[in-house]
């Protein structure tokens, strides 16, 4: 059986430094995605989306491991694109107007047929509420600035500002705020949470 460490292979994207902002070029990759809106701390739709994404992603992993390709890999971390229709209201104080796309990257060897089979299996066993909202989409990010934030989400402000300053000194900020959650927040100490902060730039 072949074992693959995708986070290690994509180290420049998933293991950034916490000391400095860096520019990266993110290639097109396939993601399972679910869209929604509202405060992620209180929104049932958000919790349902995360449940469905992980349920299907793990079903895919085990199908690939037991299938003819016999590849063992770790499920990639949860990621989120965040924005608001009125970006002046996109603040950490009021998250009720936030819109989001939650997503998990899928390896290139995972075919749409495997994904369809995994969704069917999950529907039979668990049938998460948000399963019908799931979609597979190729997402091409391109030029981005990113840094690793260590600590609770409530303390991201200065880290995000670092990213913005980096971009503003070199070009223009564009697109949606992107976060990648490397820690299991159900188990880890909030002071040690690791979150990649990523922002499009031109």
C-alpha cells in the first residue's frame, strides 16, 4: 500500500511560518464545498456543513485505501472562504452577516465517481442534513499572501493586519478572506490553535 502525506507534499501551502507573511501561488485543486451564511459560532447550517464535509471526505479516504489504487492518505484540513455583501460590515464583532464557503481539498487521484459513491454510502449510513448541498469544484486561487496564526480565532486581528500590510505594500487586496484550520478545536488548547490566514492579492 502506498502512503501519501499531502500536507508534506504541499508544505509551502499548508505549513507556513508564523513569523513572516509570504507570497504563494496556489494551483487549481479540487474541493468539496458547501455554501452558507451566518455566525459560525451559533449557526446550525455551519455545523451541518462541517459534519457533511468530514463525513464524505473520510468515506472517500477509506474507499481509496481499500480500492484498487490502495493509497493511504490523511484527510486534508477544513478550509473556509469568508466575506459579506457589504465588506464594511465584515467585522469580528458582528458575524451575523458573514457569508462562507466551507471546503476540504480532495487529492487529484480522487475521481468524481469515487465521490459519488462516497456520498451514496454516507447517505445510507448517516445522511447528514447538509449532504444535498455538497458540491465538487475546481478552485484556482493563484497569487496569495499567507501566514500562520497561533492562538484563538478572537486574536486573529493583528495577524490579518500583517497580511493586509504585506499586500498593500506590493499590490491590491482582492477576493475573499481564506482560513485553513490545522487544529482540532474540540481537543486542542485555544492558545495553541493553528490557523493559516490567506488573502488574494494582485
